[in-house]
């Protein structure tokens, strides 16, 4: 079955960086687009970044220039490099993919930006 396992979250100071990883299994990873979402306390889950099977990337406006999504098809892993982190980036970050109109989610990884 499809499994998505995020890692790399943690506590970081404002202006710092983190790299999140999402290890995927149970499907042909290279054939599917992958997404990163986040959900802050009391807010709806929002799309952060997407990468298509061909490597085309898109970002939410507030992340452009600070976040970079990438994928390694040899390792079945998608990454989210986050730079110049702000307090408002504090959230649980989720990896996502969709197959046959079914959404699959990882368990999430907490990112806390605080001094």
C-alpha cells in the first residue's frame, strides 16, 4: 500500500533553514506528482509546493524564493528545502500524492520557528 513518511522537522530560529524529506513506497514514485502541505494551529491545511513527475515545480506565493521542492526518483524521496524561515512558517508539514483520485498523506512532521 501507499506509504509516505516525513522526517526532518524540528525547532529552528527565525532566519534559519530546514530540509524535510518524504520517503515514499507502495507505488511507482517516478510516475506521480508529489506535494507538500502544511497546517498551522487553528488554520486550514494549505498547499506549499508541488513537483510533477517530470520535475516541474510550483509554489505558494508566500514560499516563492524561500522554499525549494525537489525529488530523487532513485531514492523514492521528495524534499522540501526551507530557507529564511519565519515564525509564521510554524506548522505541521505533510507529504501528499494522489492516485486514481485518492489522496494519500504522511503522518506529518512538526516545524517550529521560534527564538
